């Protein structure tokens, strides 16, 4: 039933958490405590920007829990998922079937495909940013004090858990919470000696001789050595960062409810599902029918616009790029000439005109319509939605043709043997319903985009009118001040001319008086000389 449930989920555009590929990891009740942690922080003014770092994501169950909790209690934020999505286990040591199946799902790329499918069909892809890489390499590159929550659910090996905890201490905000999964026993319960002995076996999961309980010794020892006794509920643990150190967390006033996507998950079954080829084929069907791929890129420097025909279309700075998906992550910090040399011409393209993308994906007839919309991202989003609708239509029609052929064959068999056709007809009706609902969702999305664009244009027009009025008023005020200044300058110039003329008159009068004085002095000198001569 597991593979059939997976196929039905992929074809119907629903997330899948079941036995196939061990998609449902951990104990469901722990997701309830994850939600409670977000609720607790929301009550204490931990608002946007609210960021959660998750180490170890697998099929996306816990990432979706964090994202939906953020939507409910915070309103907006981001979940950064760090995972290698590659083989995790040494099956010579951990040889149980579950480890073999997980390794094969990771090696085939199927589990990462299921992760993308799950977050997309859960409606939270916009809040989740996957980062493919080892936590040892990724965490040191993250900004300090940037996360409200760090959740550790990666490798269970002692050294790995200890290192993940150490690297997480500085990147959490003050008041934020460091938490994790798979702490079935605390160090005080199992004892340091037995825990150390179990760690030395290098096994992922063992049974405690003292307690008779299965537990992860690497998690128990790493958490115990760092914090000692921690807050713990059914294997989920948490500690809170303060200005003076780390304290326990109290969730007594928070709701403890298992989220819907986990509560509705397929019950565990021991059915062998070790069929990576079949699973990979189902992931390909899901890509064709239900969703666009996400892009492995740094959301701080590049924006995914959409995916089509094996390529991702990305906006970076002032240009648009078409990048083959098989290239994986692109280092957008490199210059364009460097990237151009690094990748083949058939794998890496750059556009300066946004319309070139529309032509490239075969939407020539939409270019004139899309040009009327002002926002670049919405222009491309509309185009890809329409392309997705066309792709969905073709894929579903192909599926319908296949089912019709099967129906004809079953009808012939039914005439001969009398077997009922109800099951096949129900499947046929289900696919038709999926097709109809898909078209309705696309048209609704287009209508919503148009409404947002109209509202944005109105706001822009009002802003322009206000700015124009302010500029007119400023111009009038400046002109009036200029005229007043001119009159004042003319008055000052006239006063200066009058003062200058008055000064000249005074100088001329003084010069005349000076000449009179000189004349009198000369006459007196002549009289003196005359009196001094003897007669």
C-alpha cells in the first residue's frame, strides 16, 4: 500500500509522509512541541524577521511544521533547511532495512525531489529555503544572532551533534531557543558510563541496558555534556539563550496539538519499499503534474522566477538568467565573466530583456499582454503559471489517455469475466477532478495577481500625485523667495550709491576748506616775514 499511497499523493498534488523512503521521520507528538515553541516566542514579541534554522530535513515534515507555525503565530518569516540529501549511514554498522532504504532514497535523488514536492503542495514553499550542504560547512557561514530558533535533527553521531550544538550557540538571538529531536534518554537517566560505551559502538540507535529503552547515544551524550539536564518532552528537547547563559523552556501555557499534515500521515507499515527506480519515476510524474522545481540558490542574492524544460529562470541584480537544473547550486557572488567561463554555452544564458524569457518558454502571444504589468516578478510569475497550466493539461491528458486504454481493456475483460469496473472509474474520475481543480487554481492565481497589480498601480499613482503637488509648492515658494531677495538686494545697492555720493560731497567740501586754510597760512607767513625784515 505504501508505494500506491505515494503515487496517489504525487498524482493528486498532496504531500506524502509515509513508509516509502521513510518519509515520516521521528515521533508525531514531537511536532506538537515544535509548534508550541513558536507559539511561546510569539507571545513574547518575537516578531518578524523570524527565522528558523533546521539541520536535517529529509522529506520536509518538520520544515512544514515550522513554516505553518510561523504562518499561524508570527505571520511571516523564513525556515532555512540545511541537509546534504545524500547517503547518511554506514550500512556495515547500521544494517537495518530502514538505513538501507534511506541511503538508496538519498542516492537516487528521490528524497530531495519528495522534499520539494511536499513543501510545494503544502503551500509553504515561499517560506522555506533549502541549502544543500553539510552543517559543518554551512553553519559557520551564517550570520550571528540571526535566528529565533535552531532545530537540530541531522546526524546522530556524537561528534556531529556536539559540533552542531557548538556552531549553533552564536547564531541564535538572545531570547531564542536551541532545540532538537531524538533525545529519548537524558544523560542522568542512562548514566555516563553506559552512554559512553554505547557511543563507542558508533551505532545510530541502541537499547539501553539500564533502562531497557531504545535511544540515540550520540544525542544523549552531546546534549548532556553541553547543557546537563535540559527541557525534554517525549524525545524533543529545548534550551533558551539569555544574556547570562542557557535556561530551560516552559511550554505549559502553549497548545500541544499534532499538526494536520503529520496527523494525517500514512500509518507505519513493514512493507518492503526498497524500489528506488519506481520511486524516482513517481517523482518525475510529480514534477510534470503538480509543481515547478525550486532552485538551489542563495535567496539573498538571486530570485527564482520559474522552471521549464530542465532549466531554472533566475533574476540576479539587473539581469535574467537561464540555468540548466543539473548544474546544481550557482555561486552568484562570482562575476558574470567568471560564471560564463565556468559553464558551457548550452547550460548558462543571460538576458537583459525580460521579454526574452517569455519568448524562450514559448509564450510569444502573451508578451504584449504581460508588458502592461509593471512588476517584473509578477510578469514572469503569470507567464510560468500559464506555462504550468499548459504542461499540466498535457500531462493529465496523457494520463487520461492511458487510463482510457486501461478502461477499454478492463471493459473487454469485464464482459468476459464479469469483474466490476468501479475501482478504475473512481481513479478516472479522480484524475478528471484534479485536472479541473488545477485549472481553477491557476485562473484564481492569475486573478489575484491582476488585483495586486491594480492596487499597486493605484498606490503608485497616488504617491506620484502627492510628490508632484509637493514639488509645485516648493517651486512656488522658491520663486517668491527669489523675488523678495532681488528687491532687498536692489534696495541695498541704491542705499550704497546714495552713501557713496554723500561721501564724495563731504570729501570735496573738506578739500575746499583745506585750500582755504592753506591760503590763510601763506598770508600769515608773508606777514610774519615782512615784520621780521629791518626797515
